[in-house]
């Protein structure tokens, strides 16, 4: 019994170490790239933080936790629920934007900021959207749901909703920092609440179905909603 307790305590400590190593990475990347005005060095550090965030958890899982490689097969399903939730998120995103957000957005300032990073070109914007929807959302599900959620679950206990909320909080922090570079704080608060809610839903999907794929489907649909709003603001509302 004592050995089992010691093993459980050791697992919790290693989970805490994992959180300390990987949770700050995206926030550090955002800070140096968007807020510190470090130019090319900031871009390089952002890239290194991103690389660490995506490669580090896999190495930790395989080498420290000594767990087998897995493609996270969706053996319990969950895709129907994911599609419904994703479509609801799209409706909420568009509804919030149309009935509240549009009146507070400075189109000129937004387009200027997007021009600086080259996203006022429709083709480039389209390619970035495709990457974010098809690739980045999958990587975030792997990092924040599969890896970080499981570390939270190790600390607070399997099936504990505190793990869902913690993982959602970690997911929200760096998005809040990134949004601060582009939108006023009032809009950032609302958007961050939306990100936290979405992160909690995706963590709950992982907790229920033990696979990243339902969460990825839901996440990708939500990103379609976000980037379609962005496309409207940059291109569809050009005459306003």
C-alpha cells in the first residue's frame, strides 16, 4: 500500500514538473514575438517556443512517462457531439460578432495590423486559415488536451472537473496575451471568456471520449467561425 502511495505521489510530482516546463512556453513565445518588440530575435524565440511546445510533450510522454506512441484512436466515438458543439460555437461566434463586437472594432486599425504581417492579401490569408484550421488546431488538441489535460488529471484525479478547468485556463492564457496585441481590453476579456469556455468543452470531450479527434473536429469548426469573421472584416467589409 505504501509503495502504491509513493508511486502515485511521484506521478503527481512529475506531472507538476511537466506543467512547469510546457505551460509557459506559448506565453513566452507570444510575449517575445508580439509585445517585446525584439524583431527577428523575437520571431526566432517564438519559433523555438513553438517547437519546444510540440516536440517536448512527445519526448516527455515517451521517455519520461515511458508510455507507448499512440494516434489517439477514437474508439468511443464522439464525432456527432463534436459536430453539433462546433456548429453551435460558429453560431455563437458570428452572433457575438454581429450583435456586439462589430460596433467596437476599428476596421482601419485592424487592417493596418494585419497588413504589417501580410494578411491583407486574400491568398496568404487563405493559406494561413487553412494551416490554423487543419494543422494548428490539431497540434493544440495534442498539447492541451492529450498532454496537459492528462497531467492535470494525474494531479487532481481521474474524472475530476478541476482538471478540465485547469487545462482550459492554461489554454486561455497565451491566447489572452496574443489578443492583447490586437484588440482593446474589453474585447479581450470577452474573447478570453470564449476561449476558456471552448477550451473547457474540448477538454471535456477528451475526458469523455479519450481521444483528441472529436475535440479536433469541434475545434476546427470553431476556427472556421473565427477566420470567416476575420475574412469578412478584412475583405467583405472593405467598402464600409
